[in-house]
């Protein structure tokens, strides 16, 4: 089995690929797609094949997919990029990769998506049956483009597509946890954030990659215990701002995801059920 992984230099991809390489069976191969050959050297040293090119170029897709049996599309463009770029990477490039994968005879395609595609809250934990409902404080080009990519990929006949939706991802030196304080100042003290450690994102994606018989299924990959705004300050060793207690939470279930389907169907159990577990293990 040869698996192509895109988005390997981002926060998720750079931590996922070493785990995929470490857990592969004899004869399994991993190929990474990078735009700069120098950034692929680390993966090559770990045993990966390296393909160089831009995901948005048709010529790149043909070379990267040659002989591939599976794809894990981690590539994404968000935070601070123009809307046009978000749509070009998150929808257009993802869908083009899906078409090229089908033409190349790829058997499985794992699309990494985001829990932000749910949009507005539903008054309970979000489940995979919930449709995308535009709205909520995180709605914009990123979740909208990801939601459209999901729909178009799942509609491709002849390609076994599996979707993994991620929450706020942290751990192992990822700056996301520290960066959370930039917008936590606008949150009510009891507002909650759904999270997943990189180790659990990796195990979730590998379960999606290897599980038989789940074509067309969507899975939330998340931990068991969302944290509050106050806890984010505590985790970062920062003082809670004065006046934070005066803010209110308009949607207490916004972004809170159920992980029951992936637990029940794929045997997923978070290595770090909460960020506090990861903190105690020295895994932040």
C-alpha cells in the first residue's frame, strides 16, 4: 500500500506523517507532497518518498499519485489568507485531487475537514448527521470552502471517500494553544472550546485510512472534555482579564462535537481525553 499525504508541512501534517511512517506494516510506503524539496528532507530521512510540486497544478497531481493506493488530504488554507486562496486550496484543489485520484485508481481517499463546517450550534453536541448550517462566529470562506469540498468529494462515483472533521488542534509545541488567547479575550469565561491533541488526530486519521467498509462516512475526531475560556488562560499561565466575567455566551453549544461515532465504529479512544491530561503528561 502506497499512501500519498498532502499538507505535510502544516501543523497537523508534520506531526501526522512521522506517526504514519512509524506504524506502517512491512511493504507499506508513504509519499509526501511538498512545494519545496528542502522541506521534504526530514520526511525522507524517516523513510518517506518525496514528491515536489504545487497541489493546485494538474501536472503535480499526476506525478504525486502515480502508483498510489490511498490519499490523506491534510492540505488546508485558513487563518489570515484571502478568501480566493481559501477557496482555491480547500475546495478547488481538494476536488481536483479527488478526480485525479479516481482516474489514477486510488482506492481510498481521506479528506481532512473541520468541525467549523457545522456552522451554528444545535443546542447539543454536534453529530455527523447534522447538515452544514451557515452562521456562528467562525463562519467564513474557510468552513464554507471545506463544506463544499466535502459535498463534491462524497458525490464522486468510484472513489471511496472518508471525511475526518477536526476541532481545535494542539500539542507538541504547536503554537495554537498560545494563540488562542488572541480571541479568548472576546469570549465569556464559561464559553467552551472543543479540542484534540495531535496524537489523537493522528490515530483518528489512521483509523479512517485503514478501516474497511466505511466509504462515504464522516467522523468527528475530538477529545472527551472541551475546556472553558478561563482554563485557556490557566493553561497558558496567563492572568484572566478583568471584566471577562461580564461577557455572555450567545451559543453554549457552538463548536462542541460528539465523538461517539468514531468511538463506536472505529474503536477510537483519546490518548489525551482532555488538555489537562496532556498537560500532566508533558505533551503540550
